[in-house]
């Protein structure tokens, strides 16, 4: 919503100022300016702002802007005369937006030739509408020369705008493709490193199986009176087990080092804006809620100016809280994610309107292994989500807290920005 307001304000100022780059082709009050081309470009480019509303607001702003200019630079001109001169501009922009909406221009973006032709038609009709209103006050007739002139200007201006728009679109598509290529390379790099670690992990599992087997044989031999091991045989067996345990330790150290390197290596893809992180969390859990057959309304609110944050730290913490909120809601409800900057801290607040956490469980929810969630087969959840959140939060020198009552549960994570931002 904030971004939409900024775009609308930018549209108002740009169109109004560009409208002063003008000339008068018929020697009267009718002007041809760059403002209409800028307005056409904005309508093609901006998808979030309603078309007809923007046409109404832009037309009204241009009218007021020109009246104010006349007030300062032409104080001898009566206000009524100034209003009659500039009011048709409002009609132009408003009519243009209505025709733009009726032709469904936004749905035809991928057909530039058709967009250009429709633009010619719209520009010609709106221009003739404006000049008809102007000439209704003076009684001046609309000649074929005026119509031909309008048509020529509409062709040039419309196809110029559409051509420029497609150049910008092509440039943006190339940048997005390059960004996607870099992301794919990053993912492939992670997968290749993970594959290497799975080899070590498989070897570690095999060693664990061998230890289990050897320990069982040792146990069996010690309990078998007919096959008592000598002291030397016992020490050799125990030494062999110790060696295998040591081998597992080395494998796990290699795996840990490899995974830690992947997580700690800084690259551009490791950091994202808080808006991107929030939208990623929301879209992911919207799909999860739909998969679980739940009707959950998600909302995202971001306050303050944030730096880029480490995506793995942020996602791992927020995802745990949001997935718990999704699981807490039985059939339908609301989940709100709020991320705000408070001086040198960033706060992540997840609120849901589920049944709440029972008072007797509230002191235990951060303990590893504690869970109140079971699947349909009766198998309990791992119970490590919140304990992980608490441990990771403490590791980053932050804190986690919660409040819960019937109809509202709120979890709050506070982290020092320097610990999770670029260069922290």
C-alpha cells in the first residue's frame, strides 16, 4: 500500500511537470504536451494502482497545478477564465483512463502492435473530446485538418510510448533472467556440496551400524558363560569399538565443517531485503495452509527502514514460528507477521488467533522434545522447533518471548541488527 501511494504521487508530479513541456498547434488554448505520453506510459507500467482512479486523480491534480501556475504567473487572468482554459485537461485524462480500462489494455501487454493501435484510437478520441469541450465555449468548429493532425500526433506519440515501454520491459526481462541464472548457479553449488556431504554421512551411518553390531556381539559374549572372553580379547574388542566411534567423530566433523562453510560463506544471494523475506514466508505458508485444507488469512506488516538481512537466519527462525501458527489453527483463522526496526534491534512478531497454549504447557514449550502435536497415525512431532528457535536466538545474542490466551498467541523474537545484517 505504501509503495502504491509513492507510485501515485510520482505519477502526479511527473505528468503535471511534463505537461508544461508543450506547444499550441492551433493558436488557441489547446496544447500538446509530453504529459499525456508520460501518463500513457504509467498506465502501461503500473499494475497495482486502479486505472480509472488514477485518471481521475491525475486529471484533478493537473487542473489544480495549472490553476496555481496561472495564479502566480498570470495574476491578471480571471479565475473563471483560467478554469475554463484548463478544465478540459481533466476531461482528457479521465476519459483516457476510462477508455484504457474498457479496452483491457493491460491484458494485451504482450501484443505491442495491438496496444499501439488501441493507443492511437484512445489518444484520438480523448483529444477530440477535449477540443470539443474547449470549442464549445468559443463556438469554433472542428475541421478535418484538426482531426488529421490529431491522428498523426496520436500515431507518433502512441507508438513512441509503446516502443519505449517494450525496451524497458526487455531490459527488465534480461536482468531477471540474469538474476535467475545466478540463483540457479548458487543452488547447484549448494546441491553439489550437499552431495559431497551425503557421501561422508553414508559412511558415518555404515560405521554406526558396524559399532552396533560389534557392541551386540561383545554383549552376547560377555553374557555367554561358555564363551567367556579373555582380558586381552575384551580390550581388543573395546579398542576396536573406540576406533570406530572415533572414525564416526571424524566423519561428523567433516560433515559439520562442510555444512558450516556453506551456511557461513557470504554471497549476494545470502542477503535479502526484509520485504522479500516476508513475502517468501507468506507465500510458502499460504501453500502449506492450502495443502492442509485450512482457510488462513495471512498478513505482512513491515515498519522502519531495514538493511539487508541474512536470509538463512531470518527464514529458519520465522518459518518455525509461522508453521507452528499454521498447525495451531484448526480450520480457519488469521496469522500476522510483523517485522519492525526498534533502534539497533529487529523484532519479528508472529500472531495467530488459534486456541492458544495451555497454561500447564507454557513453561515447557522451549524444551527439546516437548510436543503436543501428533499426526493422524498418532506419531508425535519431533518437538525441536521452538527449542531450536530459542537456541539460535540466544546464539545471536537476542531473545524470544511469547504470550498466549484463548484466541491469540503471540511470539516475539528480538535480534541485534548487527548480528544478521551484511557485514555484521
